[in-house]
C-alpha cells in the first residue's frame, strides 16, 4: 500500500504533471470563493482565478511551441496531453464551487438543522449580483427532508409583470 502511494505521489509531483494542479486549483478556489462571498468581492476572486488560468494556458502554449521547435517530440506530446487534460478539469473545477462551499460548511448546516424543529430550513447564500444593474439575485440553500418544496420555476423574466421570478435547482441530484 505504501509503495503504491509513493508511486502515485511520484507521478503526481513530476514537473510536467505538477503544473496540472495550477488550473484545477485556481478554478476550484475561484469558484468556491465566488460561492462563499457572492457579489462583487466574489466576482473579483473569480476574475483573479480566470486570469491565473489564462496565464497558465498561455505559458503552456508557449512551452509547447518551444519544445516542438527544438524537436523534443516526447516532451511536446506530454505537454499537449497535459493541455488536453487541463481544459476539462478546469471546467469541472469551475463548476465545483457550490459543492466545495457546501462540504466546507456541512458541520454547521447539520448543527443548524438539528437545532431547528421547523422545516424547510433556509440558509442564505447571499446576493449573487455583481452590480446594481444585475438586480437582486438572492441564493438560498433549502433543506427539506419532507419533500414539500416544489422545484418549479415561477414567473418569467420577459413577462413585463413584476420582474420577480424564482428559479429552483437541486444542489445534488
């Protein structure tokens, strides 16, 4: 078991594959901070992680071209595979923010649910709007073990009415 773990760590920490952690980490951290600090501050975190990912991709493309020009085909193939793997993993990291936020705060949520006798239990996740022009975009995490909350969208943003609508989604499932 220890030997297998050592081999895995040696593979993960190779100089070429080690750089794969940069876009995954940046996208995961940026999207998690966007979820924890919604609004303008979270948007700044998200933009910063996007710039880090963009810088990584540009650097990897330059290194890929340099290795191809020098005729180092094996290293060039490794870098090309690394880029092909990095892009989908970066997208997954960008989508993981709400889930990482939920996992990090899970003990708090379990405690609050145990303390509260009424259902559903609502946990405010803040206003996701970046600017005043975006309007109010409240995000609420609902815990409903009785299944009485309908997950149906209410209203239409283009109906010309009140301008208020509710979009509901399951966090998991």
